[in-house]
């Protein structure tokens, strides 16, 4: 087993302003989505970003993106309660339909059926929805997991069954062939739950199913030339990746006999190696590799037959959220809370029992080179040495609203106010004239400490503005190797840095690092303080318990993050996140 660090990655993609939640490949495109509400579309060949990217159709964070088996359709699931079906081309992205799963709950996951006829969505209230894509209609929607968020959902390769998993660690199998009612327009399919079992309910980090996937190739064929059994993988908050055998013949018998204790799902292997909750897993197109991403910031590639660890990829500086193989299996992409996507190029040594290693492009030795999307024109082939970057300066009064929001996010770490600043069109001139009253009454900056932090930051900007540029946009020139452009970073706007500005940073008395170094996912969205007792609210976000309880005591009935009405005030302890935060605090205690 090899342990590989970020120095040998193929390319590193930046551009998202918040955590990158999910990614997916088809033959032509590679897509990523983020908490910044956007979907970015790249070439699956050279990873250059398309001119029409980013896609901004969702109102809130985009939690999941996926392609159907043909690659013609892409689906995206969002905190705004919708799932969009897209058609992508080289020149444009078209929304074919919008499925409204919920007005008050986030859609955590979406997945196509193998025949591309159906889409399943799972939400934070435990709801499961199945949609007919061609007819653009809902077949059914039920509360399939009343106790927790639906984070995993997958159709069996035969299209007859649906397997779902929730935040409380249970897996349920649904028989989709059970027709309760047929209308004049289309059959109304109401699923029957034929199996309920606890899958990821034990371990040091807590319980919860995060992902469910089926192998594209491992099928056992019976005499009738119909696959009888399928290999399934799940992962969860117990730090485990688990392999299961789904037996179709037993499931069919159980459905007929209404036997809810069916053994159609048999555990095969438990893959241990991650030191934190496992956020997602996926099979390679040939089914010979299984990749998993984890809160421990690593990605592991496994042999799903033997359970052997083939590679450990260590390139992210925060929680790894998703993994996806390219359609040809030559690339593996991983996304993270560090706002980046890393693409790893894989090679397989067929003479060494399928051992996997990493290959690097050309003569670059895998070094990460920044190249903005704005510079992705056909470069000169006259040399391989990058020229000096071009600096473009802007005075504070020239700042756009986007510049202000970027400063608020990256420099002050007060992302929760970005929406208010954007909706009120706070540009550079407006920023200069902000007062504590305007911040409190018009922009919703309630904590006094946050208002003072913003005002101090503005004062610093004004001081620097008198002598130097307050904002520097770095635009690297193209880099060419062997006559080909080397693309290793993609953004639709110049890279935002402010080297001349040093805003005040509150140092934590308990840590030997500045707050700017604390991962954003460890901070309560309300107070922006490190969470010591994180709880999961019905909107799918985690908060410090006292902060969200005070939010409710003030009479608020909406989500602090989405501003949508909450279905309940139930709070579930997020033990996995608490464990990770405690480990972080322990490692940074002052001595």
C-alpha cells in the first residue's frame, strides 16, 4: 500500500468560494458543486472550464451532482429543496426540468436509475422522492426515514429496488414494482419497504449512512441470464466502508411473502483505514477499484474483492467530501471543505495484481501551477518558462459588490452576511459609509463583535488605500509544456488576494493559531465561534446548541442559513463533528 501526498496530483482546481460538496464525470464533462450555490463545468479531457460556467440556477448551496449512465443528463440537488435535470453541451447548459422536493427541507442526495428513467431525491426531513424524468412528474414522495436525514440513495442495477440510508445509521430496501394505483396518465408506484437494517450505527465517531453505491460490473448471473446478486458499498459516520451482497431473488420472494425480515442484503467486508467519518465512496467503471473520502482529509483506493488498501491520497487541508472516477477510469477527483478539487491521474500495473499508482502529466512532475480560466486561450508554444504575473490594481471605491463579498468571506471569515451584502448591493463606496446602525438594522449583523470587526476591517482598507492598492488580482500568463497548455487551476474570475491588507484577527485564548486557520466547518454559522456542542438542525446544518436554542427562544421559526421555515425544532447531537473538533482543539492547545 502506497501513501501519496498532494505533490503528485495531476491538477488542483479552485474557484468555488465555499466548500466543494460533490463532483461527477461523464465522457465529456467534469462538474463540481459547492455551498456557494454554484455548479462549475469543465472538460473531462484537459479540465478547462467552460465559458458558460458557473451555473447559478439554485438559490442556496448545491449538495450533490451526478450524471445518468448515458452521460446525457446531469442532476443537481440543493438546499433550496429542488433537484434540477440538466443537459450539457460544449456551448451551453440547459435546465430540462426542476423537481420541487420540499419548500422547507434541503435535498441532500439525488441519483439516477440505471435505465435513466427515474431520479431519486433524499431530504433532511427523512423524505424520499422518486420522479419520472421523461414525464417530468413525481411518482411518489414519502417520509422513508422519519428519524434522520436521507444521505444515501441508489437504485439496484435491475431498476426494481431502491436502497436508502439515513443519518441514524439505518438502511432500507424498497420494492418499486409494487403498484398501488394506476391513473389514466401514469402508474402511481408506491414502494414497499422489504428490509430495514442498521448498517453504520457503531464506532468511535457515531452513526449515520453517508453514501450507497452499486458496482457497475460485479453481478452474479442466474440460469435465466438475469443478474441475481449485486455488489453494494456503503460508508458512514462510523469511519467504515462496508461491502454488501444484494440478492435480487431473495428480495423478490420477500416482497411476495411480505417478509420484512428478508436477508436479501448480506454483509461481506468491513474496510477499516479511515480515522474519521467516511463522506462518500464510489466504484471505478471496471468495478476493480473502490475509492472513499473522509473527514480525516484523505482519500483511500481499495480493492473491493480483497478489501486491500491500494493507495492513500493525502492532498486536502480539510474534510474530503466526495470522490468520483472518470469514465475511462484514468482519473480520480476528490473535493473538500478547503474549497478545492484535486484530480489524480491513475495508472494500473496489470502485472502486479492490478496495483494502482499515480502518473504525472508531461514533465511537470505533478507540481501545482496556477492558471486562471481567463488565460485558457491557445498559448504560444515557444517555451515552457512562465512569464511574470500581471498585477491589476483596484482602489477601494472601485470595488464591486462581488469584491466586497469576497473580502467579507476570505478576509473577515464572516460568510454568513454575504447574502445581505449582496442583496443590498454594497459596493466599495457603500462599504466606506457603513455605520454600526446600518450593519445592525439593515444588514442583520447582530453581534457587536462582528460589527466591530467589519468596521475595523474597513478602516484598515481605507488606511492602505491612501498609499497602496487594497486589492490585487493576480492573472498568471499561460504555461506551456511540450507544446500543450498545462492547466492546474480554474476560476471564472481572477484570483482574489489582498496582500496589502491585514485585517484584525481575534486570537483564541485556547489555541496557538489564529481564528483564520480554524476550518470553517468547525465554526457555528450563527456566532462564528468554534462549536463545542454541535447539533444538527432540521435544515441540515450544524450549530452550537446554545446558539440555535437562543435562536428559537427569540421566536425565530426559520433556518439561520436558508431563511426557510423549519419543519420542527428537533436537534440531533452531531457526535462525529464534535469528535473531530475536540481532536483539533486538543492538538492546538497552548503549552
